[in-house]
C-alpha cells in the first residue's frame, strides 16, 4: 500500500528538496589511509547483513501493543484525559505512539543515509569516503527495515517531526564538510541510539527487540567513525571555529530535548497543542527519557574536543553534565555483544528444534518397524 495512505497526518510535499552547497572532493591518493579508519571500513564490509533474512518477520505484532509499554509510561497517564479513555482508546493511543516513534526512526535513517552519502562526496580523504560508503548502505538497510515494520506490523505512519526536519535541513545546507558529521553522526544519531537502546532494553516484544538490537550493532560503528574523523579534524581548528560548532551543538540539543516528544500524537486525540505540551512536560517518564537521551551525545561531544565553557554550562543546565564521563567504548562494545548474544540464542533454539524433529522422526520410525 502506498505510504501516503497510511500517514496519520498529511506529510509535507514529496520530494522534500534541500539545496546542496559545498564542493565534491576527489582524492588521488589511494595508499595513505589511517589504520583505524581502514579497520572500521573492513568491519563495515564484514558485518553487513540482510534484514530480509536475519529478522524473523513471521513474528506477530499486536499493533495496539507493539512494544508492551506499561500504562505509567504513557504521557496521558494520571491526567483527566486518561480516565476517560476506554481500553480500545488506550490501544489506539499506544498504536499512534509506537507509530510516531518508529516513524521518526525511519525518517532519521533516511536522513542518515543521505548525510552519509554527502560525506562520501565532500570529505577530503579517501579512507573516510570508503568508510562512509559502507555506512550509506547500512542506513539504507535500516530505513528498509523500519519502513517494513511500520507498513506490515503497525499499519500507520507519522510524518517527520518539524524540528527534526529543520535540524536535518540545517545539517545538510551547511557547506562545511564536517557539519553533516556533527549534525548527523553526533547529534541525531546520538539521540536515536539512546532512544533505540531504551526501547531495546525495556520492550518484551520479540520483533522490535530483534530489529533494535541488530540495528544498534551497526550504529556502534557509525558513532566510532564520527569520533575518529572529528577528533582528528577539530584538533586543527581555531578557538573561534570550535565555538561555532559548539553553538550548533547547544542549539540542536535544546531543540531536540524540548521539541521532540510526540505532541502531534496527543493533538490527534483532540488535546489542544498548548495543553498537550504541558502534559508531556509533566510526565515523569518523559523527564527520565529526556535525560537518558543524552547518554550517548555528551560523552561523544567531550571526546571530540567540543568542551568549551558555554557547552559545559548548557549540559549543567540540562542536568546531563556528568554523563560526559561515561565510557562510549563500553556502551558500544555492549551493543555489539547483545546482537551476537541474540544470534546465539536464536541459533541455539533452532538447533534444539531441529534435534527434536530428528529424534521424533527416529522414534516414529522405530515404532513402525
Ligand atoms: Fe542507522
Ligand atoms: Fe547510523
């Protein structure tokens, strides 16, 4: 079915056109790659996988409870609106939230694919172009998977959130080659990764868990790439140039924190926008979610050398400053491990079934003779 027929709200004009600026850069040096970047490129090639095969699409999903979200975690919970909802309404609300959340993932993945392709075009060094070409493919696979999940299992999509779209636009319009890295690899991917992780670790539904676990295995490489490339480059920038990047990060962080919270869903349930915003603001769960959203960005920003006074102050104000000390390497190693564990468990279960089948066949054969 055309996606257009499944949108809860009217999406903007398609295609959305963002004018490109800046140069396409060729390198004639083919034998001067940085070892760590080339190793990451190799890993990117080795670890490609196909969502058609690796994901068990036969698993059923109840669209009215796709993630097993507890009532207390719904932003309307405990408000006068909640008491008026029937069980059917509550199911519908869950469906809209899951749709909104995964639709932002989907649009974000398309954005990531386009930014990765932009990096292939504009970054000066060939090792980074090679790596980013593998990432472009990774993001295409992710967009494919989220799109399929939404079409087949939820049956409802939301347009891209206005503020996410404007951050994406700012990231792509900028002619400096490091800006797609900073806007996409650090900010948007950092937020997405934290959101994926929270759902992966709390959902009790097997299909979304599989999808998120495997997607996160790839994302761990993407974050590593942004860090490697920017850490090298930012060492060469002047203080003034670094401050400009920090301003961009500060603004993007506030925007995503304050404006990316699914108010569109509540509006579709007849709650006026101002009240929907106030209700979301009051939700304890959302407050926690918001803080956790920064768990991947803050240590990354610090690591690449954007750690000036104004940025530090902004993170103190947001209550996330101390996250700068958490270990990204550890988090990423865990993301990769979880995917491997899941494969091992699924493989062991299949093996078990196969052995049982063989045993049954032997027993049946023995009984006949
Ligand atoms: Fe992705
Ligand atoms: Fe990514």
